[in-house]
DNA sequence: TATGATCTAAGGGTATTCCCTAGTTTTTAA
DNA sequence: TTAAAAACTAGGGAATACCCTTAGATCATA
């Protein structure tokens, strides 16, 4: 008997997964939660084998919660549940301890497959995601979405730019020379492949760097 | 007996709503669809009284589909289903023929209330949305998200800016003086309440103006 | 203790954005 | 059918961003 929990702030998604799984005799949905706090609280009483976890929760960032659960309840295997098809995002989730990655358009068969694969201790990825990863490492079509690594300072300046601050204002805020701010901005542009600050913001929002 | 259809590209959401409604004796879920095309096709054979419609579909923009359905199948009452809490967005949907607006975190009671309200021919809004509208028209807290109306030319220039084009490039593309482009950009900034082009893009993405 | 990565920041341009003002055309409504 | 409003056009001038190069200081780590 596999014990399954689900955490998602969308009630209909909770009920959807629950209803898809309840016909399965070897699966027992032991709890459903709408936020991170309730999830952690419930786990102290009854810990599942598998958690379907929505990455976009209201209270905590999903990646952080994945880390926390992996540390506190190492036996729980997490299957991330999102709409993000961005490959770099998938990698980040898996790197942080998740065992599987499912899109919300997944059908019943995929749900069950994910559960059985993860139960065996193997990682599970939905077909469409696998294809994307392949396309990316081979063809590099366009979604060449490798995760650009910004440094601490660059991240600070990125945030400041997104707050519509000028170079002058940023320099005053961070106690550095305007020239330094410009240097960082240039590096950010080149790392993100942007032509100007507008491009920086566009890409930063796309890749959730903010 | 109220005939209900559901359209959502997330299978678990479809099953979730279906499972929540199937215990209700006066409600009959006659069909579920994962995209706009299938929905319209199915309606030709069997038309529901109420359609729960996800606004973010892969094939057609949800607002457009709302318009289409309202024209082609005027008896069908649409309840929009999204995560957008933006008030201006709600208004746009309702203006285009929707009868109700539900967030995906809605619980069973709200689903049922939405159905009964809309069946009576009244408009339905989820409580949390109502509150937001109130807060907005009174306090104007921060989410002062009224839909800024951009002109045709402004929209063209907004798109060009988001493509990281410079003023010069935009002027050549649209066969107008660079100075005119700048004037439009200034108007866009003032309409959106942005301090610079970065702000324009940020807000445009937020408000889905692109 | 090097070696690389990061943070710092200068000079010296050019290009672009931002701001104010204002004429012309088009659309809307009395 | 005219005013009035809105949209489109665009100029001058100041401020800011962008783009090179170069380079010292700091910090982690192998």
C-alpha cells in the first residue's frame, strides 16, 4: 500500500488527483493540503511515501519546501507538480531533492506511472519534458533555456533595475560607484543575452530570476 | 437538471471539478475538454447550460473563445476559471460575455454557488474577488490595477520596445520620426505609471498587454 | 600559494532615453 | 456639422544608458 499526500493551493487540483487515485487499490491518499504549513504539520503525524507538490504555493517557494521536506522527512519522495516546461527549472527542482516532475496536464496513466517509478526509487519525468530536454541538448531550437548564473552582486543590481532605479540611484543604494553599477549591468546583459535593460527584465521575469 | 461542461488544459483540474460535481443530483457533467477546438465541436452535438472555462488555453486566448461561444451558443453561460486575481482582467472577461469568475482555489461550495447563481441568470463573483474590487474602488491600496487603455500606435510601440528595439529601429520599422516614437513611449510610461522602459515592460507583462 | 571568479571602478566616447512643448490629423459626441 | 477630445506627429535639450578598454582588490579553493 502506497501512502500518497497532495499539496496544491488549487482545491480542484487536489480533488482531481485524489479522484484519479482513489480507484487504485494499492494507493491510499492519506492527506491533502492547500499550503506548506499544513503539509509539514500533517507529516509529523502521518508521513506519506509520496508527495505530489505544487511548486507555486502561496506561503513558501516550492523549491525551498522541497529542500525542507527532503531534510526533515527524507523518506518522503516528492513529485513536483507545475506548469513550468522550462528545462532549467526542472533541473533545479530535481537538484533540490525531488524525485519526479509532472505537468498539470498529466493524465491518469502518467500519474500512476510516476508513482510506480518513484516508488522503485527511480526518477520520473513526463514524456513531454524528456523530449524538451533532448531537443535542447541536441538541436538547441530556441528555448535554449540554460539557467544563467548571476553572482550575488549581479542579482542585487538586477533587482534594483527591475525597481526602475537609475544607475545613479542604484550606486547610492549599494554604496558603489555608478561605473561599477554599469559594469555589472553590462555583465548581466551579456550573461542573459539581452540587448538592453528591457531585455534583462524580460528574461529575468521569464526565467524567474526575480 | 443542469448540464455542465468543463474546458481546461489541465487534466487534473477537469477531473477535480468533475468529481466535485458528480455527487450533486441536479448537476450533470456532460463533457470535458482540454482545448477550445474540442469544446466548440462538442457543443454542436450537445450544448451545456454552463461551461467552466479556463482562460489560459493552449490553442485560443480565453477571452476570444468567450466571445465566440457567446455569439455562437448564446444560451451557454460561461464561468471563467483562472488564477488571475487582477480586477481589470475580471472586468474584461465579464465584459466579453462571461457570467461568472472563479479562481482555481475555489472550494466545492463556491462551485455550487456559482452554478446556482449563474443558472438564475445572475452574475457570480468569488468572495475574494469581490473584496478586491471593493478595496480597489475605495482604498486603492496598491493593486490599483485598472486596465490602461493603449492606443493602436502605442500598442505597436510597446511591442517593439519589448523586442528590445531602439527608438531608431522602431522609427524605421514604423516609418515615423524617432521623436514620435519617443513621444509615444512617454505616453505609454505615463499611462502605465512607469518610470522608464523597464517599468513599461514589467507592467506590460504583469497586465498581459503583450 | 597560485588561479579563477568576483567586485570594484576609471577614462572616454556614442547612442538612447527622458522631458517639455506644440502643431496636425482623426475620432467622438453634442 | 461643428466643437471638443483624443491620437499622432515631431522638435530642442538635458540626462542617462550603453559600450569599449583596462585594471587593482578581494575571496574562495584546489
